C-alpha cells in the first residue's frame, strides 16, 4: 500500500524528468515514475539502464528530431493493415493515381530522413555494453528494425532526387510485412521506452540527483534537498531508531523536509536517482506521506478522521509484517491539544514496536519532550534550527539532533502590533 498523493509526483516531480518529444514517450516517462517497484532486483536493473544512458551522455546530448515528422510517420504506419500489400495492384495505382503517389512519396521521404538520422547519429554509435544484457537486446532489436529499411541506400536515392515508383513499392512492402508480423507495434514500444529512459537520465543529470544504495538495516541521507527549491539548504539524516520526532517553529521548513525525505524514498523505489548526495535505504513495502491532510468533502471525513484512517492503514500493514515508511506532519493537529497529547503519546509508544519500519513525525506538542522513550533515547529527536534576532526569526533550515522549544506565534503576534490593536 502506498499513500503518496501529498508528494504531488505527477504535477511537481514528473516535469523534472520529462523532456520527451511526443505524447507517447511522455506517457512512458509517467509509467516509470508513477509506480514504485516491488523488488530490489527490479530497482537495480532500472538503475543499471539509466546509468547506461548516463554513460552514453556525450553521444545522446544532441538527440532531437521534428515532432511533426514523427507524428506523420506514426499516423502513416497506422494506415497499414496486416496482409494488405498487393505489389502489382499497388504499382498500377501509383502510376495512375498522382495524388496517391505524391502522398506516399512525401511520407516515405519523411520516414527515410528521420530513421536515417536516428540510426546513423545515435543507434549505430550507442555503446550497449553499459546496459543490462536483456535491455541491450531490446536496443539491438530497435536498431535492427531500422537496418531492415536499408536507409543508407534510400537516403542516397533521395539526395539524387531519383526516388521512383518501384522504390515506393519496395518501402511499402517492408512496412506492410512489419505490420503483419507485429514488428511495428514492438518498434514503437521500444522507441518510446528508449526516449523515456533518455529523458529521465537527462533529468537526473540536470538536477544533480544520485542513485541510492539499498541496505535492509540502514537508513541515511546526506545532502538531502527538495528539488523544487532554488538554492535549497541541504541536510543530513541518520535514522538509528525506528521513530523520529521532528520539532521546530512554524515556517522553519518541517513540511518541506518531510517531503524531501519522502521523495527520496519514493524515487529510490522507482529505480530513479534522488535529490541528495548520498542515500542508503532499505526497500519498503509501504510508503505513506501524510503531509497536506485536509478535510474531505467527497468522503465526508474531517481532518482529524483523515489522520486516524491514514494511521490505521499504516498500522494494518505494519502488523502484517510489512516494512513501512511513514511520515506524519503535525500528527493529530485536527483535534484539541489535550486529546492530541494523549493519543500522540499512545501512538508514538506503539510505533516503537514495529522495529523493521521507520516513522517520522513532526509535532508542536512540546509536552512530548517528557516522554520516557525520549529520555532513554528509544526515540530519536531532530529539530530544524531557527534563531531570533531581537523579535525577528532567522530561519537557517538546518536539521540538527535534539529538540526545539522555540515558539514564534506570540513573538510574531506582538511584533505585528496585534496586542495594541486588540486592546
């Protein structure tokens, strides 16, 4: 079970990786990012593929083509039906139907120019030894599809402006045969997948992400940052306990930090690189990020009930032995402080039982500092630093071990003169 809608993957994170030239490749990027993988071999295989693109970066940095040409060729292939080629009849149609002849010639010229450029500039030079063997085979098949068109010969014919009816017939025969045996559908799938991996690789390099390593007993993040924040402050997190409490005043960056950590876990489990300089993490079977919980008009749940249901779902997985990663931003803020303190205490103590999972909870309940589990260090505590310059808060956004008792509400209330205005 994954609860990751609060990470805004599709709206905010997907664009960091999508540099594709067409709708279908863009959809392939989405498929790769929107669904975390369930096993470490799958994750490592995808990492290996993306690293292969990184190793071919210099060759592929100028990869581009006309979107219009691709659209035309894709639509052209769609007009062919399996087994529809009849050589003699087609030849006579092309002789006597000038409009048909010009249409076929025009589209085939686009095909030859595009395929020839892609083949000679990229696929012929691609170093496939950097990829996993199975995926390297897919690239070889993709290249083989292009080779079958004898593109160098037809490119020469085009340069000499000597394309004839027999050439049109030859090419249409090749296309029809490939449609008939299913090669065209496989070709498009492989090409769009190629472009999706290339696009994601470009996003990884552009954003300075790194691939995480996996260790079932370790969780550490160094140089962690949120990719949408310019000049983001980087932080380190070392989780030696399975429950972490995060404190700090409003506006100090707790929610952003929780999103950053959750994004690393999520992207790492899709086989992608993550916004950090080094990450070691286990493979989680449940990822839950409860950061922007709101009242649900559709379901009728209040904010507090939404928190309860989210926690219950995580606990249900944990009780089944699942390895859970869950963050809760200001847990139980949807109820009064007395109830929140009481049930937060029960929750935090209860979560310590699930030692193979990791729970990170931000809180404004300063009374929790007196928990015995905090004093004996059964629970880890971190805070985001904020300093006061007179009555002005100075946010450093730096994560440190320990507990913050700083309260800015009254300070800001008084600084803005609200006491005088209301007296």
